[in-house]
């Protein structure tokens, strides 16, 4: 299907102990939807929080019908939370926006028009609103992704926007932080079209990221090992139907490029 309008969007907001950030994150997403005049919904995933994140999310749900909330009794991970949100999403495009409020939601809507041509929009950060250590770790992570998965994108952990329909039959091995490069790898390998765009991010206002914890690092190493082995021994991904909208768009682009 070729979009002739600004597509509707579902924004999944995973939050683990983000009581100081979740309200600002959701409000900024709602404001961005209003400013861009885009039809959208916010799906908050309370991922086993032990603070007041869940209560605040429920209060926000009562104030705006565009907000829904899913509660996990225990932390399930970033990937699981995203996938849980996708399963409840109703709109044409789906993306993720962290409950830490580091993103700039208005950036999402600058590129919705690209879905007339592509199936995936992959942002890469253009500013350095992060610590030197985090920048170094991010670069090392990106190099590992390129080497182990052959995924040649600038940034594989940014808030990617997906045409929701292409996610229907994708199976992931990772439910944690590594879900994003795995999902990108599997969708791009299948032949779905993507565009890379510049993106702006902010610094966390409150709390600390859990990505630097030893347990998180070990989980990332484990997930990468599983994904890499899956890539080595799995059969070649099924090709897209020649009559699919993606293939038709690809042919038009190839024709334009000569």
C-alpha cells in the first residue's frame, strides 16, 4: 500500500522505574502529535517497575484517551516491551520512545512522509548530548553490530520507525536491548526498504541508565552470541512476494535511478 497521507503512528513507551521522567515523556509525545496534527496513540509499558511509574501511567491514561497502559509484573526487557506494544498497536507506523524522556518526539514526525517510499526509517543521532563513556560504548556497539550481523546502518539502537504490517511474521531471539539490531537485520535482509535520517536526542534529566550494569552487559553479550549463531545457521530469509507493495516501490526507485 502506498500512503497518500501522513500515516498514523503508535508510540510504545517502555518504562522501568521512571517515576521522575514518564509524565514528561508522555506529555512531550502527546504535544508533538498535536503540533504535527498526526493521528496517534501512546502505549505505556510499565516493565515491572517498583516505584510509582505504574500509578502515574494509569493516572495519565485517565486524562487522555490516546493513552493505554500495559503492566508487567516483573521486568521483561526492552525488546519484550516493544513487542508487547506492537501487538496492541492500531496504527500504520510503530516506533519506540523511552520513558527516560531522552528523545525529541517532534523529530519522529519530520519523516513520516518517507513511508510513501520506504518501510523503515532508521534515525542516527547528530548531537552529542551524552557522556564521553556512553559515546565510546555506543561506537563499539555499532562496530560489533556491523561485523557480527553485517548491518550497515549508522546507528542500530535509535528509535526506529516501522511500517507495522511488516512486523507481523518476524520472530526475534532477543527480548532485551539487542532486539533492535536483530529486528533491523531481519527486516532489511528480507528486502524491506529503509531510509536513514538525522535525529536529535537529549540528556536524561533524572535517574541513571541500566545499560552500564554488569548484568545488562552480560545479557547483551549473550544475546549477540545467540543472534550471531542464528544468522550463521538459519536458512536464507524468505523473499518478498513479487507483487508486494515493497517490491513495487523498489522497482520504481530503480527505474528512477536508471
